[in-house]
C-alpha cells in the first residue's frame, strides 16, 4: 500500500463519463458550448458591473465575485473533462489531481459563504433600508468577502489534510470525470470512517452554517414583505430576491445530495449527473439568472451601449 504523498505514487486514471465514442463526441460539443457561455456570461457580468457606475453597490459587488468564483471552479474542472472526452488521455498526476480538488473545494466553499453574504445584503436592504448604507459599508463588504475566501481555504485545507492520510491499494482508477472527494475516498483500502466523519463535519458545517444564514435572512425578508401593504411594493421586494433565491436552491440541492452522505452511498451514475450539474451547468446558469431576471442589469447594458455609440 502507498500513500499519495510518497514520491513513488503513480498517476491516477479518470474513468470519465462514458466509453461510447458517439456519446463522448456529443458531450464534448455540449460541454464546450456550455463552457463558452459560462466564460462569456461571467466575464460579461463582471465587465458590465465594472463599467456601469450605477451598479457599484454591495449587491453587485458580491455578484461580481460570484461570477469570478463560478468562472474559476468551472475552469478547474471543464478543460480537463474536455481533454478526457476528446482524447484517449485519462491519466492525471497525483499532484494535478489534488491541486484540482484543492481549488475546487476552495472555490465551492467560498461560494457557499458568498451566497450567504448576498442573502444578508438582501435582508438589510429590505428589513433595514434606512440603515443600509451604514450597515453594508465598503469595509463590511470586503470583510464578508475575505471571510468567504478564508472559510473556503480552511475547508479545502482540512479536506486535503484528511486525504493525505489515505492508503491506496493497487487500484488508482477514479470512478469520476474529475478528482472529487467521495470518488477518492472510494479508492482507499483502509478504514476511512474517521476521515469521512471529519470531512462530513467540516463540509456539512460549511453548507449548514451558510444555509442557516440564508434561511434566517429570507425568513425575515418574507415576514417584512408580507407587512407591505401595496401589491407593487411586494412585487418589487420579491423581484430583488427571486434571482438569488433561485441560484441558492439549485446550488445547495445538488451539493447536499452529493456530499452529505457516507462513502458507501457513493453512486457512479447519480453522483456524476449531480456533479455535471453543479460543476459545469450551474456556473453557466448564474449569469443568465441574474441578467435575464434583473432590470438593472438590462438597463446597465443599454446605458453602456449608448455610451459606446455616442461618447458625448
């Protein structure tokens, strides 16, 4: 038995999504198109927010970094997945595998806390509108953002420290299309119960704390909205939260389904479908959700186009 931190550890081999050449071709074209939309959508969202002064608010400050995180963790996974689909190269070095996993967990953990920060921002905007400029100051926004990245880094570091203790037998074939924690745990021939529990506790805490913050924020928001007398006021308040709530629901449902369960429950088919959704599809959906359902973003695009056409 060897541990992966030894110098003689062989490369891992990613099984991928399918062995069928026809399905591989279809998936490669589909994933390439999705990745292109992801890059263009998230880069476009960042650019629009940067160029339009009216969008320089806490909500769009967080949205800028949400786009950055979506783009980052999609880039960590998708190019290697496309390489596996388009070529016969399935090998990935142990260093490359765990580097991919480290940054994926870091960006995913940071996004959890960033989404909770965005929920807190909506809570202050709707429940304490008069104090909003003071509460959501530039300093507090940067503090919340820093905490998001720090919590993601802690989550990722603990995950890597636990996996470094694993012992592997003869098999180094990862039954997945990228280096993910459950798939790597499934390779171990030693007892992983303690390591599993530590990872589940840390990952579960990340998900549950951020989800609890989001739930409490939206419970207060809903209570405040129901007290609004005018229907137009209620619709306006709901519209400011709808996009974020939709993004949160999609993101957390797939993450909880995949990670908050023991190694024995790992299922190649079901977990791969969920993984494809939150690693490849969701990063594409977020900019579409926030742009198509957001009048302020549409107005910003119109203002930017008009400025380009008429510099005066």
